[in-house]
């Protein structure tokens, strides 16, 4: 399984850009990188997915270096409502690889 | 409709009870999943259904029995559970098995086994 490593927790202030890095040294050629956000007592919510270089949507950006051994989720101008746990997943759909959540990063946004 | 619904929201059951969790989606998704999540832990995959057939069983004890009666519905039948089975049970769906799209998660069922 493609094991992922993330910081356990991060603090930020409102309006700042937050970057959360995920390490996945044994990523396979077909693996995609996916990030989810989860609030307490709710199901995870998809944020972004990518394979290489940079992906951007209305919520976040995902930066993936050429060796793909890590990825960085970038949240621009966070607000208090972005306080949540962020999970990085690496794998390929159709196998259990993509469906293994890492330990997650608790992001706390302070006023 | 981009929603996965789960019922009930909360369930308390004794160790000798039989109960079922229900999950429904009407997005035409053909992959559906059950996850178990303990407090302050990440979700753990339990079962995957692809085109209404069980494709992945992550060595889940037989006291958990999944069922996929049709492409919109997923059940999890519970029998003789243990207190350590208390957790949030999440259902998710995905558009097309084998292709990399996002999973849509339901809000979960909070299960307490007494």
C-alpha cells in the first residue's frame, strides 16, 4: 500500500495561505493523489485530485513535483470555517490502494 | 442530486440485536463503499461494491454483512456486535469503478453498541 505521511496538526490565522504537505515515497506509476476535508461528525468531502504538476480548482491548489514522492495542498486565504481534518490518499481506483486514508492533518484556523 | 443519504443517523443496539444500516444515492454511481471511523482516527475501508457485486472485503468480521440490492442502495446488516464496534459508519459512492473520480460520502450513522 502507498503509505502517506502528513503533519498531525497545523495552526494558521484567518486570511493566510496554508500549505499541507503529504509524503508518499512509494507511489506507483498509476497512482493518483487525492485530498479530502472532514468536519467533526460528517463524512469526508473531496477537495482536489491530481496526477502530476499542478491542479487548481475553486477551492484549492495541488502541487506535485516531478518525482511525485510528495504533494502539497494549498488553501488560499483560509477562514475559520476551514478548520477541519485534511486527508491525503494515494492509489488507483479499483484497488484498495486509493481507499486507504492517511492519519490526516488537523488544521486549526485562528481569528 | 449529488447526495448520499444514510439512515438512521444514530443507532444504539445491544450485543444480541440485529439491525441494518441503509445508504442510498441517486447519482447513477456504480461503486459504493462502507467505511468505519473511530473517534480521532481516519476512516477505514470495510467493503467495496462495483456494479452491485462485492469486489473488496477488507477482512471484516462476519458479524458485519453487506448487501447491495440495486445500484442505488447499499445496506450493512449488523448482528452480535461488540462494544468495540461502536463507531461512525460512513457510506460513499463513486461514479465509475476503475476510473479516478471523487468519492461522495454520506453523513454517517453513529453506532453505539451496549
